[in-house]
C-alpha cells in the first residue's frame, strides 16, 4: 500500500514535471520512468493546479530533479486529493518573501492517513504536517496564478 501511495504521488509529480528545460545540477531519479510514462500517455489540455494560501496556481513543469544540497527549496505536500480535487499544497507562492522560485521538496502523505481528512484543505495551515513524510524528490516547477480562482 505504501508503494502504491508513492507511485500515485509520483504520477502527480509526473504531470507537473513534464516538458521543459534541464538544469546543470540535475539528478536523474528512478521516478523519471513514471513521469515519462505519464507524459506520453496523457494529453493534457491544462496544467495541473497547486494550492498555495488558498489560491490556485497553474504549473509550468520542468524536467528537472535536484540534489538536496542544490540550494533552498519550498515544501510541497501531496499524495491525496485536497480541496476541489487539487493534488498538492505548497507552503509558499510567488510574492511571498520566502518563495524559492518554484524549487520544491516533496512530502507525501503517510500510510494510514484518512484520504478524506484534507478534502477541504487549501493551505499548509490546514495540514497536520505529522501526517506527511519527506521524500527524496526535489524538482523545479514555476507557478503562475490562475486569476479568480481563490479557495475562500
């Protein structure tokens, strides 16, 4: 079951991380195969969205993954469905003083957490961070606001 949750989390990340530039500090992970499979099997009409402070952001996926020592990252929480079917919540967003430009470290929901527990969550303050565990996934994915899509 735990492996299935991580596969689901990485499938979501595969949707986010499709199709842009590479970086020099890129580290290829075993999950690239999942992202490639997802990218080749889905025809997306719009980018997946991410919640940040109850505001939806579209993603601009990049095919990058970084070593944890490659700099500062913001935390991204996924592995279950949040408010309005959105699959991830960010701790920071463009315009925040501490936003790291779309460089992310992924945290996935732990096994045994009720998948409905966060069905109305749209910001990090709605989460019990003890329900999530750190992964070894670091990637870049700039965000762009979706105007008029506030969760409040």
